[in-house]
C-alpha cells in the first residue's frame, strides 16, 4: 500500500536553553530535547558549542542524537548571511522530510537576539510546522547572581545591543542592560568611569566560570564573550 | 549535649516560576521547590494564587508543604507597603529559624518587577542566607506564542511598566513591551489605533487561557490582568 511509504513530516522546535547552566533549562525544553532525534546548534562543529554544552549533561541518551552544525558566519553582509541561513534551513528540512523532529538550540531566549528566528521563518515559509520554546534570558541570570532587581515598580528596563550610541543609551531612564557590547565596550567603560551611576558587570552568567564585577572602577579591561553590563538609575 | 539543640537555620530562595505554564519552570526551580518544606507566595490565602497554581501540578508531594500567604496590599503608600513587607519577612524568618527552607514564588523572573526582591533584601539584612533562581519572563512567552522576535540584530528592547508617559514611550526606538498597563491601557490603545505600527497583544501568556490579538484594530477593549502589549518598530 502506498500509505506505508508516506512518512509523517517532522516538526522543528526553536528551544531556548537558558543562559548556560544546564539546570536553567525548562521542563518543556528538556521534554522537547528528549523527544527530538536531531539537535541543531549554531556552532562550527558537530561536537562543540556553548548551547550544546548546556544541554549535554541533562538530555537523555544524548550520544544517540544526530547533531546538525548550523553555523552562521560573523558578517553583516546580507547576501552572505541569507545564503547561510537558507543552507541551514535546507539541512533542517531534509531531516523534517525524513520524519525526524529537530530541536534548534538557542542560548537564552530565542526571541531576544536569537539567530534561530530567521531559520524559524524560513522553515515555516517552506510549509513546515515550527514552534518556539521560551528560555531564561542571560540578563535575568546576571541579575539573580548580583541579587539586584533589574527593575522595580515604575522603572523602565532597556536592553541595548552591540551597535548603540553610548551617550544616548545612557540618557534612557531606568535600567540599561548592554548586551554583545564588544566593539563599544571601551567607550562605554570610559564613560561610566567618569560617572556616578551604579554599574555591575557579569561575565558568563550562570556558568561555572561566572564572574561578577561591581562598580565602574572594577569593570574588566576587556569585554569577554558573553559579557553583560548593567547600568542602574539608582 | 548542647549541640543537639542547635538547629541549622533554613535558607530562603526567591524562585522565578516562569509565566504560568508549569512546564516553563526550570529544572533548578523544581529541584529547589521539591527540597523546601515551606512555600511562600504573594496571594491572599494559603490555597489560591496564580504562582501557586503554576507549581502545584509539578512539585512532589505538594500537599505536604506548608504554604505561607505573604500578601502585599495594592497601594503606593510607602509606610503601608513597608509594614506589610516587614510582616512577611518576619513570617519567613520564623520558619528559617525553625530550620526550614522557604521558597518564595515569583511569577516570571524575580528581578523584573518582582515584589520578592524587597523581601530578599529584608531577610538578608536580618542576617539570613537567601538566593534568587531566575525564571522565564512573561514577555518571552508572549513572543514565543506570537512567533515573532522581540529584538533582532541592532534593535533595542524596552520594557515599560504601568506608570509611563505613552507618547514618550512610543518614541523609543526598537521594540516596546508594555507591562501592567491597566490605567494607561485606553490611552495607549487610542494612540496605537491612529498609528501605522505593528502591535500585538497577548493575555495570560503560556497559560491555558492564553489569547493572541494581532494588529491595533484587534486590541481588546479592556486590559485584563496579565496583559502584555508589544509595539514593534518594524
């Protein structure tokens, strides 16, 4: 019978795995990961990557999963990026066509600067089923480590990405969280060291190598990968 | 021997339980809740409350836990609020003195408008051990339900609480998330309906009764409890 050969298409899940501590995965993320035979991640190789390290210790029979490396090149060239995303979408769709469910790992939450979102749209546009599983963002883990509120009562919270104008970002009222601040870090550090505002820096929030630096004068000289700067109005 | 009577003091945990779906609890939140004999929550009674409903289905032997009701009155009067917080802190410290571990439930993440943070400081100031467990904020769950990014690449994300100036909040670049918008909801709705911006509203994100409303013309007439309004720049 023909029906015997019709495989049900698999489903794609964009899984927020939280800030890095495997214990900060949600129950839902873990259930989805346990149920998917294929795990896609934004790393270069099939066996290394921050998001992969975050799920490896908790996922059942992790060694039996197929790992898809879906690297996205570090460029702002739209054509190069689009081609890379389309190639990754194709890799994933091959698996979905084979009836396999795919979990795409996204550090933190997928809807906050998650490169997964582009893949999500592409795969949905090709007619496949796709869902998003929210995760704990890194700034929540950083604030928990600092034991300080990001915002209280009437305070606003602003999340500022890499390509910001330091001076105008610092004028915003309420709490400012600077993410991915690599290139602007020195300018921001200089500005904050000549300033009376409360500043905290957290590197690798929730991971074993997490470090908290309190006060502008204690800001590290160089911004490591996964550095968060929190500037309070208080 | 005197040592036999020296009880080890308990520890306080401010636990982010996520937006409402019990499956969006983290593995860490669940471990801590399973290990605490006392669960404190901001509801009026010992058996009802949104945060309590969110953990009841997943915590082991929930019926054996002692539930502490730590209500905070709906007022802006600082003296009344402070007195209520101090009374709640005292309730909790009694349990810690008895050697019991206490988990204080906080919907979403404790560091984002969490009333827990005030209790945390008070209990630490009294000399007790206290920790914060981060959780998934409601706006991440709302964006996951909408399948839309809160922020991509260079976009800023602004979280705006109840007491905002609608016009100036709408001038911020990037994505605006309006939380707890009860009193300002009508003004915001009118403004957005005369506006070309993309707007989505999510009520009760991640809960069974979650609803998504897309477009300014479909904004509900009245803002229910737990309504989130997302205004995009796109």
